[in-house]
């Protein structure tokens, strides 16, 4: 994942910004509910990305992956809408508590730029609905050059998006966050439709760490810099998530990438160990070969 990559990570201040006050206000409405759920995983399950993770002789990666992690950020669906039979096959290969978080296809987000996408959205959502109880948070990632001038187009998309399918949204252009009034309009739009705001923690785009939640779910895409700093960065996230849970956070979706996928499973295992200890959870710690 090259988005936000920098040549020298040591030049970056990786300190997490303070939580936005509006986030704490939103979470406090759920403060007395104790049904927190955490889903942590990688972006892909194939051997070419998770090098050295699978035991020798593993032919079908998904069943093994889904026993080690309880979720997947399903980037495969970005390239093509999966068939209904494909979704059912993936569903059958995974344990009952596993969650898929499929990415909306680029034909909708990047090529059509949300215009005239009703049929494409229907095809996609009809397929992923077959994940049934294993459907986690679907997410929409817009192109880097999709700007706030088209916010009404995003509004129309959210109005039409099928109810009952949880959706998180990631906008990447700098203009969304460089002006506080623009950022506030965006956050309020997501709140209006009960859509989750994606947080991206990557070295070269610290503006995407706005620490502003728009629902009681946090959808965090963490990008390691292939640097020793990857580990303390994850430990700091555990501290923040603990605070958010105490404030009323209901769901956590946390997916770990690296600029060059080398040790994502190791980072996930480290993160889960910390999360279990600090939040008194019992998430399975992935078995790794290192």
C-alpha cells in the first residue's frame, strides 16, 4: 500500500492527535452500553501478500486465515463485484464469528465517481448481503482527486445506499480537511445518514488522522511504514481505543497494512496482545512463524 508512503519515516511525528471533542460527545450517548466488539485483521489473505504466514502446504488460504483473525478488510472487491456464488463460498469457509468488510468497487467510486451507479450498487449490495451475519462494515474509498465541491454528489449516493448495510466512507483529497468548515460539513453529512468516518493512519498523510468519529463504530486503516516505529504507534492506538471504549465505543474495525507487506501478521498479533490486556478482551492471537 503506497498511499501516504514516505522515503524516511524517521522524519515523521507519529504521535496521535487528541480525540475531537465531538467524538467524545457522540460516544457518551452510548456510555452505559456494554456490548463492545472488536474486529482486527489484514487487508488480504493471499500468500503473495502475507509472505511466510501460512504453514507449508497450505492450498486454500481463507480457512486458515479466518481461524487466525476474526475479520478481513476485503480489498479484493475493489476490483470486481463478487458473484453471489463467490460470496457464499467465502462465507462457508469461515467460522461463525468471522466478519468480512468489503470495499465498494472502483467502478462505482473511481470510474463513475458516484454518478449513475444505481445498478452497480444494487449488484454489489445484493451479492455482499449473502454474507448475512458475517457482513461487517462495508466501506467506500474515494479517489485522491475527489474534492468537496462534489459533496452533494456524495449526499445523493448516501441517500440511495441500501439501508441495513453498514457503510464507512473514506475521502482522501486534502481539501476535505484543510478548511475546518468543510471538514465539519463532511462529518455532519455522515452523521445525518449514520455512516462511519474512516480514519487512516499513514506516514505521509497525517491530515487523515482527524480523530473524529461519526457513529459509535471506529473503522481504522493503519499503514505501517516498515520501520521500528510501527510497534509503538500501535501501542498508542490501544491507549486511545481504551479511552473510546470507556466513553461508549460500540464497535472497532482495525485493519493493518504496511507500505510493503512484510510483517502485517506480526503487527496484528502484537496489537491484539496489547488490546486483550488493556481492554480485558479474549481475541485470538494469530500464530506466526516469527
